């Protein structure tokens, strides 16, 4: 019983209930009728995404009591009261307590429809704000690069959760800065290995003369300067997860040894004849196409096929631009706390400029840009968008709700711009009803004719 157009209608008068339900149904709403407040309370819960319309005068549990009960369940659930003439002062008082609005009998059907439409818009914003806050909380727990609601990121998060406890080795592909190590850490954190070490090694950051010892360890006297025994990264990760970043940089001679580790789960440190078993999961990351590298002879084909059991491809930031405002807002809040400066608002002009960039450094570059912007070192993000936006300029939003409004308005303008002002096509592209889109066009002062 959820949906962006859902209305719970509560009235003990069957004739009035039927007439109102018909009016709302004709207006395109999904209506759930209830003959009593108790029926509504039995079925509504905190997951209800719609609004409630209720008569005030009902036996056993009246509309005011129903409102107060629902308010305890969800303080932000819009409730609209239907009152008789004598109940208007009581309804006005109830609005001070948080009732969204009231309708005094008799009222025209279009008044009911318009009031419900406004209440549903408010409800949608509340639910969107909650979703954004939940994502920001996830980010504060360390999953910032996984933040986002584009289909690609939803798929990545779902895949990580599905794979976390499987113990299968994973190959993570993605450009620089897309968050490959974050994915590896999430696979470890959400797995049964979480209590054991997560060991990361960048294969491209160490010279060839050192990386073998770093990976496999060595015994005292194994080579000049090896004065004592050293436990390598692989052995240190025993019981946990080994993350090998930039695996394409690993020397070919070491790839043979790594292949044996993957196949047999054992290591042989330098200077030792002892084979030691290891119990670990390997997550390898690359910023190049390993299949093509193997075809060129730059990477062992057998190791590639051994690693390529499960592959996760992380999208670059330019392919998930809808996630940029949320990511940038998070990084900006972090920078504000770190540098002890107030975070400026995320204006439509700023989000437009952010969306125009290609972000070759991806999320890492976005985070550094947020730091520089807070410190006043990003003049390119100041001012108006380079590409004019049709329609009147929006005021700079300050609250989270205003930021969501600005973002929604920008998406509508982009859809209209792309579709040359075709409202029907824009509604289909945005996945909303045409009436809803027209309501939003009126709300944000957007004229489709300006995009033709």
C-alpha cells in the first residue's frame, strides 16, 4: 500500500465516502477507502507513502484522535481534515498542531483534488529528504563512493551485498578515482571475514625489486639486507581479504606466483622451502582492460581468466551525473567541518556547472573540488551556468528541501530541453504522470514553450 499518488480516505458515511473516492479516482489518485479510523490504523504504518484524508466526526475514534495517533507513527505524514461548519475553529487549532489542511463541508471536488495534490507533493519531498539523509548516513559510515541512486550504483550496491559472503574472488574494473578500494572494503566489511584484516597493496606504487617481498614475505638472510623474517601481505591477510590495486602493474614474473596463490591458497616466502596455507579472499582492481592487456602479452592470460570469475565494473562519474549533487554536498559538508567554515548552498547554478564537467578524476576529483570550492579556490564554479537554462532563475536554496526542489526543477528543464518542450515525452522520460508534471511546471514556473 505505497505509491506517490496514494490517498487513504476515512469517512463513516458510505455515500460521502463513495463520492469522494470517485472524485479522487477520476483525478488519477490511488484511493484506499476506510469506513472507520480503526480500519485505517490497522492498515497504515510508517512505510505509507501517501496522505490521509479523514472526516472529523466519526464514532469511537474521531478524526482528531486519528490524526494524533498517526502523528505519533509519522510526524510528517500529511493529514487533511473534513469538517462541518461548526468544527472550523477546532480544525484551525488542529492545523497549529500539525494538520496539513482542512476542508469545510460542502466543498467542491476540485478543492479536494488540489489540496490532496499539494499534500502529496509535500509528502514526496519529505520522503526524498529522508532517502537523501539515509544515503548521507551511509556515506558517513565509509560508503561515500557507493552513494547514489542511479541504476548503475543501485546495481553495484546490490551486487556487493550478494557477493560479500560468497568468498569468491572479485575483479573490480574502473577508472582512476571511481572507488575501487571502497568496493573492496565494502565486500570485506559486509562479509563474515570482517573481524580479520583487510590488507591493501598498490601494485603500481612499489618497484619490482620490492613488491615480491611485500607480497610473499621473506626469511632472514633471503637476500642482502634481509636481516629478519618479514610476513608478507598475503600471509598477513590470512582469514581476511587481500586487495591488490592496479594489478595490471604487477610484473609478469610475479603473476605466476600469484596464480598459484589463487589456485592452491598457499604461499612460499622468499628464502624458505616451506609452503604455508592461507585462507583469504582476493579482490583485484584494474583501471585498464585486462583482456586486451592479455592479448597484447602485457598480462598473463591464465591469471586474467582466474581473476575474471566475478567482475564488477564501476561507472565513471560522467555516466552517473544525477549522483553528483548528493556527492558534492557530502564532500562540501565534510570540508566545512574540517576547515571550520560554513558550507555555501548548493545552488542551481553550481549544480549546473558541476554537471557540465567530465570529471576525469571521478569521485576523488569531486572531493578535492569541494575542498577548493569551500576555500574559494574554484572560480570556475562561481557565477551562472555556462549553458543557459530556460525559464526564470531559481533563488539560491538553503534548506535540504529547497535543494531537492532545485535539483528536481533542473532535471525537468533538462528533459524538456532534450525533448524540445514535448511535455508528454518528458513525462514518460521522467516516469511521472502528465498531470504531475504540469503541476510541477506551475510550481517551478517553467514554460515548456521556452524549450521549443
